[in-house]
C-alpha cells in the first residue's frame, strides 16, 4: 500500500437525509400574535383591545365626544353615553355602528352593543 493512497480517510460527514423541508412563506406577526395570545390565555383581552381601537372609526365624529366604550363581554360591546338624549340618538344608530365594526373587524366584531348613561370624559 502506498502512502499517497489513503482510502481510509473519510469524506466529510453529511447529515442523514431526513424528510425534505417544505418551503413555506414566513408568517406575519399579525397572523401569529393572535394565536400566541390565545395560547397564553390573553386572546379575549387582545380582542377587546382591537374592538376598542376600532370604536372611534366605527362610531364616527358626531358621537365620539358623547360615548365611550367600557369593554367587550361575550360578543357585546359595553359603552357609556353622556345623557339620555345622546342615548336615544345612539340607540337609533346601533345597527350602523355594529355594521361598521363588522367592516373593520370582520367576523370577530361584536354582535350587539349595550349602552348606559355615565361619564365619558
């Protein structure tokens, strides 16, 4: 055997062939975050925050200074209204406000709105 022929030398080790990795597009944080919050038990809180953030746009500038959201429970947004005259006006606008929230939030929008008189400042 000649010294130049070193067939005992091993070639670089390669990782064993496993299942082929599928190339999937990366997930956006907007898609990932709700699932993560659900897993840690904060999904309902995150949903309520999303509804409250959409509130200003859904309610419109006419009612904004006279009504404030308190939160969301069981698919119902709770809100305070300045006085009985604004309560009456908002009662008439409820279907439009709920429809706007549905446009902004999709299927996760509240299905109902409950109003009560209280401070909005």
